[in-house]
């Protein structure tokens, strides 16, 4: 019987795998049989992630990379090919929100510094998708095989309060992903996105929880707007990530966005 989610003999590059969400996906790819290249700026956490995968019986190596520096991506790519083989899966999960772009009564929209606004676009669009796809995409195109999965955000679909620059940069990520899907489909390379809802992670924890661990007013507002009434858990992204990575499961899927948001984007009043 065909195993739709078998990634045996595939090489998966997971950028941002030292983090909670991408880390869970990296471990799932390895459990499905892929050899996993853990790419991240944070060396200690990246090494720990790769070791955790190996301890579970998987194949994984850590490769340091800064998504904002093309030369580090180029070196990581060469090292991945030498150590594991040619990548056929790329998951882009690097990104974040510069706190100085968060709109508050003390920091209104008109006061957002241009350099901080631009930093969000650098993190989420340039480093989050553009440079990694420029580095890893052409090889996939040449081999006529590949799946690229970019991590978007519910704020790409409907701009959320306070994080205007983050929302705008994630919306641009969706647009670029659809462009690449159209460009590379004839060469057998699929490009899709996953839109997570609210998953507590390092970058948003201070917005969601008070210092004593209690939920903030923003957290309560999120729960009220999410039909499932809770945050997501990292393991709940795995199914979508496996589906999009697998040629057997999603061979005719490109330019699509899978929402894993507990119904957040379906809620109105």
C-alpha cells in the first residue's frame, strides 16, 4: 500500500529549526524518513535540535546560517549537499517582529522608525523566503523535483492590531510564494504556504502572557476570536507540513495556502 507521507531518500532543509514550530516539523520530517539539515542562526539550539533528531533514530546535521547573509546560505547549501545530498524539500520558517514596530499609544503608527519597519521585511520576506529560495530553488528546478513550504501568518490575510509591519511583510510573503509557484511549476517544483494561527513561541510570548504567566488581554481577545477557543500546539502543524512536503500526497498542489488556525480566519462576529 502506498505510504503517502514517506519521505525516505529525501533531503529536507529546515530553516529556523532551532525554534519550537519549525523544530517540531524537522523532527517529523526525520521520522518520515528524510535526512534533515537543520539551518539556524543559533548554533547551540540548532545542534541540540539535530542531536534530538538523531537520538530519535533519524538522520540530521546542523548547519549555521544567517538568512540575511547570502554567503552563509551558499556555504550551508554546499555543506548540506556534501553531507546529506541534494535538497528536495525546503521549509522556510525564519522570521520575527521588531518590537519597535509594535503600535501602542506610546508608539503610534506615524512614529515607527523606517529602519525597524524595513527590518521586518528583511526578516520575513528577504531572509524568510527570497534569499533561501534564490539559493536552494535553482537546484530543485534543474533536477525538476522539489517542494518549498513557506510559513506565513494569519496576519498576512487580515492585518492584526499593533503588528502592522509584521502583517505587511507576511502578506508580501504570500504574494512571493504564489509567484514562485507559478514560475517553477513547469519544472516540477511546488511552492506552498502554511498559515499558522496563534502558537505561543519566543517571538510573541511577551504579547500573550504577563510576567506571572497569566494571559494578557490580547490573549483573551485571541481566544474569543478563535472558534476552538485556544492556542495551537506545535504538533498540530506537522500534518500540513508533511502533506506539502510529500510528492505522493500533494503532487498536484502548488500555490496553495493551508490554514492551521483553529478557525481564526473564519470568525467574524
